[in-house]
């Protein structure tokens, strides 16, 4: 197995990040710095930053239905974190993308760096869907502006919109910039009341109860 694939399967790094770690001298094979493309043998000992990586570390991935009020971080700085919802043996998982404290819904967490890269790298254009409720009706002109794209401080943002009921909309997007949906609606004078993610790539929330998780 190529060394970057081995590292991606045994850590939280993508293959690209594994290649960079090798170039930075953070990886040793049997105590020696390997060359890019090195093939790992069953008897080899591979370390990353001094920690031994094991080929027996089968990647673990879960889907969590995150409640409002929980931070996607190990350090809650006095608040609740998503790790309070998981048993200790799953605390090694990292969130793929983020949901802010005021948002809820589908959160993929994994030890598979390659999967994380596939879900988040822009070139793969993984679709995400959200249910967003507003405090007031969205006018036809405002909807047209959002679907065409509005200018934010970090670039243009266009969202797919499908009307639901009671000022609720299904929002479809492929990006994942910080609080992008909230900022996009704010750009046309609307404040988001609730934001709940239901889909991320091939992962769906389905009937999973709030605060619960399932292995996938």
C-alpha cells in the first residue's frame, strides 16, 4: 500500500495532507524518512509526529443529528460541544465541515481523512441541503437575487431555493463557507430563524433523532 494511502486510512489526514506531512519530515518508516510513493509492508512501523499508525485502525464514520447550542469543537469554552453527545471511544472522530452553534442537523464525523477531503474539496461539488426558516416572507425579487448570486465579503454566493411552508425554504448548495447561508439571506435583508441540514453528499439524516448518531 502506498504510504500516503496508509496514512490517510490510519489518521485524520487526506492523501494530499499525508504527502505534505512526509515532505515536512513528520513521517518515519522504521525510524527513517520515506520517499514519496514508498510502499508500506506489513512489518513496517510508521509514525506520524512520533505516534505509531496502525493498519488495523479501520476508519470510523458516523452521522450525528446535532442539536442547536452545541459547538463543533473539542473546546467548548464554557459551552456544550458535540463530543458530549458521543461515547469516549468516538472522541477521536473529527467533524467534516461544520455547523455553527445556532444550527442543527446532519454532521458527518470520521477518522477517514480521504473521505473528509472528498466531502469538502470544492472540485467534488458535494451537494448539501438545508431547511431554513425566515422571520418574514421572501419576496420574488429577493429570491431571484439569492438564486442568481449576491456579493459577500468573500465572493459571490448563489443558493438553490425551493419553497416549503410557513416561511421555510429548502436550500441547496455545494460550497461551505463560514455562515454562508445566513450571510446570503442577510444580504437581501432577511434574518435566518432556524437552519437545519438534512443532506451532505451521499449522507442523509432520515429519521435519526436529535442528539443521536449512527455509524455508516
